[in-house]
C-alpha cells in the first residue's frame, strides 16, 4: 500500500473567550503514513474512526502553566479526546488487527501506540454505531450513570432539575431520573432541543433563553436534586429553589468556561440554611466502582431503544474547530462527534 | 414569697446590617411574677440560669415573611435561644423541682412551660458550670462533634483549615482534628484569639485581619478539609487552596449575615475540577445519630481538661444587645453566655 494522508487537527493558540476555528486550532493535512510498513516497535497501529467533542475540552485550551484536573493541550500538537479506532496491525499480543479500542485518541487519522492498558477493547455485541461509544455508551453516558448512582439519593416522587438537558449527559440523566420515578424539569437553549427533551419524557421542558428559569422552578414547587452543567446564575436560581437536604450534582459549569469575568454566586449561605450537599466529581474517579456494570447494562438498553440518544456528526478532521465552537455555544443538535473514517 | 421582677429582653426592630443594642432589641424590667403562686396548669416553672448567644441568631432577626431554617424572632416578644434553667415547681411527673433542663429558652428570668419533651434533663455528674452546657457541652460543641464525625472523612496526616478558630465551634473542631492526627491551620480576628488557638494545639494560627489567608494556605501546601464559619472571600481562598477530593463543611457564613450586599463567590468551578464535596448542615439534623454518644463522652473530657473551652460571660439580661453585637463583630473573648441568675 502506498503512503496515505495522515491528517491531524492541531492546537495552535490559547483562546481568550470562545475558541476561534482556524486560529485556536488548525487542520494540517501535510503528513503521510504507510500503514503497511510504519514501524510498530512492539506496539500497534490504530486507525481513528470517531472522535468525541466535549465541553470540558475548553479547559484544556489553556496556558500549560495553569494547573487543572486535565492536562493542557500542547501548542503545535494534535488535540486529544475520547475516540474509537480499529487496530490495523499489532505486535503486542494484548490487541489484534480488527480489534476496536476506546480511549483517549490524538486528533489524527493514524497513530502507533504502545500501551494497550490505555484502551478498552469494545465487544459491541449490540452492533451499535461506533460513535455511540464516545457518547451515550462512552464518557458522557458514564458521567450521567456513575454520578446519578453515587450522589442523587433519588427517591420516587422527588423533583430533579437538569440543565443542558438535550446534551449527551443531561439527556441521559433525564431518562435515569424518569426510570427512578422522579418529576423531571429540564432546560436547553433552543426549541429543537426542548422538543427532544420532551421526547425523553421530561415532565417540564423549557428554553432558558426565552423562559425565566427562576420562575419555572418556583412555579413547579422547588427541587430536590439539581444536575448542574452550567453554573453561574442558574446555580443561584437552583439554590433559591432547593428544598431542605437537596443534592447538587456539580458536573460542569459551561457558563464559566468562556467567561473572561466569572459570575459570583451570592447566595451560598443557602447551602448551610437548606442543608444542601454539593458534589463535584470527575467521571474517572467513579469508574472503578461502576464501569463494568455500565458496559454490561447500557449498550443493550441503547440498542433496544429503552434509552434514547441523539447525535450531531461532523465528517472529517478539517471542521473540528467549528465542532468545538458549536459545543461551547450550544448550537450543536446532539452529541457532537467527528466521523474520521468509515471502516 | 412576694412577687419578684421577671426581666425580659425583647426583639424590637429588624436591623439593617449590624444589630443595634437598645434599638434592635430592648430590655424590659416592668413585669413581675410570684414563683410560689403562679398557676402551672399541669406544667412547670423554670428559672433561667444561663442563655447562649450564637452567631445564627442574626438570621432570626428578620422580617417574618422571609422563610428560613429557623423561625424568626417576633417583634415585642422575648428573644429565644439555648439555655439552662432549674425547675422551681412542677405539676408534670416528667420533671421535678431541682431538675436542670437544657433546651430553647425565652430571654426571660422565669417562665411556665408545659412540654417537658422540649428539654433534656442534665445530669451533670461532672459538676461543670451550667454555662458549659450551652457551649462546649451544648449546641456549639454538638455542631463541631456531629459534623466532624459525619462529614470530615479525616485521615491522619491531612490538613484542615478552620475559620473562627477561637469560637466555640471552631475551637472544638481544632481539638477534634488534632485528636485525629491532622495538621491544623486556624484563623481568628485578634491576637488574643490567636494565642488561644495556639494553646488548643493548632499547628498554624493567624490573625486574618493582619495576615493574608490566601498566602498562608498556599505556603502551608493547601488543604484537605475546610471548616467554613465565614463564607465569602475566605471560602474563595479555600477553594483555591483545596486539594483534589477536599471536603468543605459548611457550618456558617458570618461574613454574609450582616452584609447588605452579599459577596459573590467566583471560583465554584473548582468544586467540579477538584472533585470537592460541600456539606451544608444544621446541627439538629444529626442529633438523632450522635446526641447520646456526645453526652456520654464530652462532658467528662471537658471536666478533665482533655478538651479545652473558653467563655465570655455577660451578667444579667440588660446587656444582651451588646452581647449579640459582640458575637456578630467577633469582639467577644470566648463563647458568649448570659449569666441570668446564680442558683
């Protein structure tokens, strides 16, 4: 086989505010690779099939001197995030050609890797599209599943408020909450997303851009659980609407990711007065406890349609910058995935 | 016995900002009572010995239309808080003359009560001063003991930061943390208080009015547990200094109680990024689990000197207003108690 293009999408510049496609990140199609002959040195060659675009990636677009929970992207190097790829060749007995691996991938069409422990071999008995394994059956689904199990202490008849309810995490949480017999209030930023949320079974769905969150929560009689994907003023409204002993699951604060002046939350005294527990968490912390259960239970429920999901696919590595921006602005129409290659 | 004065300290006006002695609350010495003849109607007559002055009382000085965890004081009625009194006469078989009762008392020298279930009969085998039963052996000590047990998940060698470290709750927490083998950083607002904190065994004690909290926490290498009595900017500094998986015990936010413009906490995204758990709590919520253990263990340790405490006694109901203000401003010299009467 002759050398083929090995396209990459590189981190190029730390953004101020929202990332700028073609400036913050750039596509580079200048490299080539010969999949038949590239030396493996005891490792294995992966062909990238799908890559995930997630809100938390904004936090990795930072000055590397700033410490945070996830390592920064490096200027001039490919972006990295969850992906699925197929093994083309292998010199490591732990993986074989044709295996599908899930884990952290560089934004690159082909790459040689040496450590199979960094990946999970996907069985996919259910024949789900591989893209689902970076969404509902991957990190976002795990985020929802693990933290709901660990922190919600959900009791039938309680009320939960889910922000970013049409996103891959929020949409999963809504369905878990309905399975547990809760009343679900969920918000999103467009009428299309609100329609999707209603299809998931939410009892109350609203567009936070046209409807006042605070008024909805008050009218609905308050909340027992808050699933926070946004932070800021919405967190303040949720504190005001919380019942005593409410649980706040702090999954993300997208309102702060692109803000140059972060919003100050003024009513934290309610954490004391209402005896609220707030749980910040990162999905990997809970993996040991719930991962095997997740892969045993969830792909089958997704395949049968018992659990619903929604995808917004971008084809090719060229448009990764636009995909990232759409997720930060919330203009995506479902879980954002990059389809890098068909098999 | 002839009628005697039955002095009271009344709530008079909702304060804006700090309470104003003689205006927010007023002393009334015009009533009398005859302890020998006052009708009991099946109840019992209590003579108030000591009353507690606590920071949370500020929250009860509000417009009764504002809902909160603790009922508001009523204008023209006596203040209420934890106290100890002695039974003078009783028509209820559950209590007898000479019993000492602990519970919520009106700020009044004598009163007839009907429900013995509202009080705990204190044995006091240790012969502690009754005032200790509204401090280290009462609600503030219980606050420290219950929440430290329930939420700290303290591990030997970890570091805790305790604010209001010279107060009745903070000083108790410092000692519990040292017993658990932790490094203790504690702050207070005067040099006298810092000296007291050092005597309690804190490894690092500082005056937050003259030393920068943020710099101390950084220099000491960060924190695993934060005992929050103050909120606001100090909470922000603690979030910045927190290690991953830190526990924040949210006991109070005195910086907000008298503020007309509450401070906005801008770095709550760190709750997610550092996987912090924040626990808001009220002491009564945990009583069922820990109360009997507390009374079995703590008074003896206080009597033996194994646990230390400090008191600042005001004699008589006349100066309750000044006592309340001193606790809000932090100018008191120890647990503030009102000595209403000797036995």
